[in-house]
């Protein structure tokens, strides 16, 4: 049965957690939007595409949002209880801090499980969809927007400039079109005015030009005797293929083998497959060496039975004719080059497989470490709140941001150390948890013993005692001077 005390602490935690979760999620979402804003602006994207982009981009933010929300809300919860002296009353009733924290420990464990399930099943799918949409958006050319006095170059093979555009958005004046297709020079069309319209399927742009000239040069680019043609017109229609300006529809299967799109089960299978391929490369290299150097295939007992004879190789080479020497040297060089190429090719493949295993292990450990971080940051936030005894979004938010920055920097450094082969994926991806776990234990111990860790008077008394301890030495030095 859930006791009233457990209900009290859970209700006190639920409100701040929900508020901080959505605030943190919104801030991280705006950061992601600002990161990709250059790829979204000017592409004439519909609201559904932008909504899909933001929806799938937001999914991967949950693994960062959850630890921050747990850290801030735990500090706020215990800070509010300490500020209103409820925490003091509970402790005076003989209830320990760990007993008081017990329901929230179970809540933190539940949130750890939710974060792991989300990271293992939802985020890989969201990353796959996000990368596909982002790829299509990134390679989509800017929308058709002809600005007066500026060349528009996003239609392949053409550069278009207009001098003026009427208010209807269709009528143009002083139109210049360069056709960048000829090997000799750019053919050009110049017209006084014209109108433009899109086809029904929006794949073609039709220009109806009036009172102008078309200039064209024909001939061979290697020949000086080329033909220059000028054609005047009263009305001329030019059709542009703008299908390349439309957004592509890339299949999800293009990015399905990316490690960020794989669950734990698929990562295990992929890493195991790469390890087998890596082992097969070593077998392949041994086979190629054995084919080139036949003496390595001899049994060891043959070398033991053979008498130790010192052979003067210079004498042997001197007795050979020059034609045989050339063949010997050429054969040796051929074998040497062949072995060198084999070692380089297999070495590059081995490095590639090794890097693939390393990246796969990084993603494998990330799913577990970020999930367990929710519990670690709870054991930092709860005792901190009970020590600080300040509620609201002031001091708790500052302290929470400080500790989360430490956690985030440790995560970044750990991943960088792994990628630079300075440590193993196990140590690198768990670096933040390994460093912050002792800190959480220390803060919990201090909170259980009512430590004055953040009390100014506590540090003032320590400084005063230190000054009194050294005062005889300081007075003696002053008398000598």
C-alpha cells in the first residue's frame, strides 16, 4: 500500500517534473531549429514537411530532456520541502532521508526504463525518418523567386535576370536569359518584357517573351570559324524544366544501416558480423602471404632436422649469370610489391572494420549510459535540494545547469576519447556516470547527516578557525619585521 508520505513526495515531484520537462524540451527544440534554420529557409516547404522534420528531430532530444528534467525537478522538490520546513518535520519524526526518497527512487527507475525503451525502439526509427527528410530538404534547391537585378541560377543550365517585376508577380521587364549549355559560349536571350506561368503539374516554367533577340554561336570549339546567329522576335516562348527544384522522395532504406538507426539487437548482430569479417581479413592475408612465400608452408620439424649451414649469399649470386640475376631480382620485386599491396589493402579494410566496431559500441553503450544517467542525476539533485533548501526556479535552476553541463561535457569528452583511440568504448561512454556516481553518493551522505555544505556561516567558521590556528605564526613574523 502506498502511504500518505509517499503520496506527498510523489505529488510534490510530479508538478515540477512535468513543467521542467516541457520547458527543457522546448529549449532544446528551439536549439535544433536554429541549427537547421539555414536548410529550411527559402525552400518553399509546406507546413506538413516542416512539421514532420521537427517531429522526428524532437524524438532524439528525449534522452537529454529526461535527465535534465529529473535533475531540476528533484532539486526543486526537496528544496521546496526544505524551505517550508516539511523536510525538518519529517526527519524529526524519525524518518530518514533515504526512506523519504524511496518512492522517487522507484519513479526514477521507471523513468530510466522508459528512456531506455525510447532510445532502443523509438529513436532509431525517428533518426531514420529525420535523416531521410533532412537529406531531401538539404539537396532541395531554393524556391523559384526571381528578384529584380539579381541572377537566379538554381535552374540547371540557365541564369535568369529581370530588371523589374510588376505587382501581379507575372509580368517582367528587361529580361536576360543565359543558356549555359554551349561549349563555345553562353547563348543568350534578351527581351523588353515577358510573362511567366507554371504548368499544371508545377514541373515546367513557361516564359512568353516579347520584343527581343536571341544570340547563339554554332561551330566546333577547336575551330575559329564559328557561326554567330542573331534572331529577332516579337514573341518567343521558352520552357524551363524545374523538376529539380521539387523536393526528392528518398527511400528510408538508403540510411537503414547507419548505427544510430539500429536497436540493441541489431547493433549486436552488426558488430558480430563486422568482427567475423575482420577475422576473415587476417585469414585472407595469411593465405596471400603463403601463396607468395612458399617456404612458410613447410613444417617446423623440417627446419629442426636441417643442419645449421652458413651460406655465403654473395658467392652464390656471383656464380649466377646476369640473365638469371635479372630474373631473380624481378621476381623478388614482384613478390615484394604484391605483398606490400596486400598489406595496404587488408590494413585499410581492417582499420575500416575496427572503426565500424568502435562506432557500433559507442551507440550500444550510449543507450544504456544515458538511461542510467537519470538515476545518477536524481541522486545528485535530491540531496542537493535538501542541502540548499531553496525552492522555485532560481538557485535550483543555476545549480542544475551547472551539474548538467558537467555531465554533458563528460559525455562529449568520453565519446571524443573513444573516437581518438584514447580509451575503450566501455570507459568513454560511461565516463559521466563513473565520475558523477561517487559525487551523488557523497551528496547523499552529506544530506543524511544534515551537512552545512552550502551554508556561508559554515565556511566563515572554517576560515576563522584556520586564521586562529596560524595567528601565532603570523604574529611572530610580524614582530621580527
